[in-house]
C-alpha cells in the first residue's frame, strides 16, 4: 500500500535505518569490494545515517523540515563514497517532500541526484539499486514493501553486473546498504523487520585482493565540506578531481554546502582544488588499509612550517617575526626552482604552506610543491600575489589548528587583502589614466595604473583614499628602501583625519622596486 511520509514516520524511518545499518554493519564491511576493498562501507553508511538522524528536530511536525534536516545532517556527516551517495538519497527525499511529492517522487529525485554526483557512474553499484527502487515505486504506487523487494532483487543482480563483484562472488555492499535502509521504511510502517537471507563471505582474502581497476595507484581517501562556492566552480572542481584520482563524488545539500570525496595520491592537490573552488573545511584524509608498501619517507624535524618569499630586509624580518621561514631575494633576482625546492627542504617540516607574494612565481611554486609531494613532503601553495597578502595570511596562521583548516584561513585572509603601490616614472609614457612625465608618481592597484600624482606624499594620500573607497579596517604601509620616514607619518596624519575608523600600521619594508606598498584588509 502507498505510504504517507509524515514527520512521525520520517523520524521512525531514520531511527530504524540507523538500527538496521548497525545490525548489518559487519556484513556490509565484510563484502566491501568496490570501489576499494577497505572494509568500511557498512561503517560509513551507519555513521552517515546516524549524523542525519541526530540532526532531526524532534519538535517539528512538517515532513519537509524533518527531511531537510535529515539530509543536511547526513551530508555534513557523510563518510566515504557510500555515505556521500546515501546523503543524496536523503536529499532527494527532502526535495520531493518540499515539492509535495510522494515516495516515488523522492526515489526518482534521489536517483537523479546520486547519479549526477558521481563522476563516472558504474552499473552494479548502489546507484543501480536506487534506480531500481525508484522504478518500482513509480510502477507499484509507492508501496514500501514492493520498493524494498525490488531493491533486494537489484542487489542480487549486481554480482553479474560488475566485474570486481563477479570475481569475488559477492553483491555490492553499498547497494545492499540501500536495501537495508528501505527495509527500515517497511519496519517504520509495519512495525516489523522484513526477513532477508544474510550474505556469507566465503573468502575475505580474495575480497582484499579485489580492487577497482586503476585504484592501486591511489592510496588515500580525501573528503571535505565546501561552501562559499558557485555551480561553475563545483563543475570545475569535479573535473579537476577526476584528473587527480577516481571515486569522485561531489554532492550538495541544496543550501550551498557541498561534500567532496575523491580517492587519490596527491592529497595536497585535492585540497588546493577545493581552496580554488570555495572554502573547504572539516578536511579528512584516510589511508587505505590495502595500500602497497610505502617507499622510505624522509624524516622531518617538525610537523609544519610556513615559507614566504620576501624581497627586502624589512619584509623578511616581519615575516620571521610572524613565525615564517623566509626565502629572501635580491632586487632584480629571479627565484629558480632549485632555490625554492632547497628552501622548502630547509624548513625541515612535513607540511609546508608556501607563499610566493608574487603572481609571477605561482606556477613555479606549484611545480616545486608537486615535486616535493612526490618525495613525501606535503606542500600546499597559499595563493598570494603581494607582500601585504602574505603578511595578512601570516596574521591568521595558527599552529594549533588543523593544517588544512589553517591553509584555508590563510588563503581567505590573503584573498581579503587589496594591494597597491607607488612607483616613480622614469620616462614619459601613456597610461590608462593619462600621460605621465618623468619624475611623476604612478599609483598602482591590483596591477593597473589608477592615478598620477606630482610626488610621493600626494600619491600616498590619493592611493590610500582610492583603495579605501570599497571599505577597509586595516591599512598596512611598507616603506621602500629609499622612502623618507615622513611619507609614513604624513599618511598616518591624513588617515586619522579622513578615515578615523581605519587602523594604520607602517613598517620599513626595504623593498627596492616600490617606494610605498599599501595593503587594505
């Protein structure tokens, strides 16, 4: 008989699903072959479902609200490939109920979301079981018993649909987990657990050897939550992760939070891809139990370090005072890959956050970071294109934080810092704001000439006012090697009068190329 998914039934279903997955956890872990035989499918699905159930508000009588809380909690607590896909089954339920649809609509939407989330869908997986359940619900009027029966029938067919399962002689563990969750709906409606035959594992050693084609080259599972992103950025992230590894699943909860999952070896690159797409947090990295023996890894003197490239003795001193290791460069000298690699190694750290403070060095830094990761050192490039961005990132650096969260915080601080500077024109030239004469001062902001001033003092005031037009709380001024001290004191006096809400700090940066560099946070 069709069922009405009211709030009370949804709560009973969630509770029964947690209990059912708990009862079958060992069975599901025992037959876990695809995508990696790491014996955790049952555990991952149980923890995901439990996170969803724990998020449900016991006082709500609105089915759509209960389902939305269930889906959101599951996505935020999703574990592994199977848990991430399970969260989409629950999201389909939430979206369908929110649109006034029934169980058939919920399973149909769940099948669409789950399939769209997987970069390379395969027949014979939990996606196949969800699709079979959705088809049965549409054909048979949403009868929970018929839907659960159809799911178990689809599970039985998975052995012949996926080569990895066929070789091991088992059904798909994730698909069976879906069937267990649908059995829980029957239990929630009828008050009894459907009788099903248990899966018997004949040869665990054979299962351990069975692996997804190509997975032997990937030794880690990377997961994180992602927000402050866009649909286009998520699409680009999914493509980037697919180039790095397999088992790529990127799923959302419909409210701007995404759960990202990939099997890969280049863990740093997977996290960097998330930083480029938005704000990753709750980053989790797990090594596979069935990985091949690891090559000998270097020994490290300390767990973490920040390495900053600095031009100017004053800037280098500021960076060191803030806790960074520094690669100090000379005026006119271009940093080589060998120099940067040696500086990374000299930190003696297992994890290095690398800041170039120069857009022209980002590509080089990425190559050096990749080579270092190949040798066993985790190096993450924090995107910084100027010294003020580097100093802003160092200001929020915190060794007590998780390394991945710390990198994200540093990247956010850098991205929130606008940079400008003054240079003295050496020859007559045509700029975006007009023609300049030799000796006049050019105000630069984000790489473009934005003003022409008669001298440094006027240029500093004009540039600061222009950069503060969109707003700002803190201005950092770095005086060049030959800049007079009154350049900073004059700027401070003007800002106290015109922008009393803004704090100004002035340092002797010592840079040779810009008499004054400004950063606005």
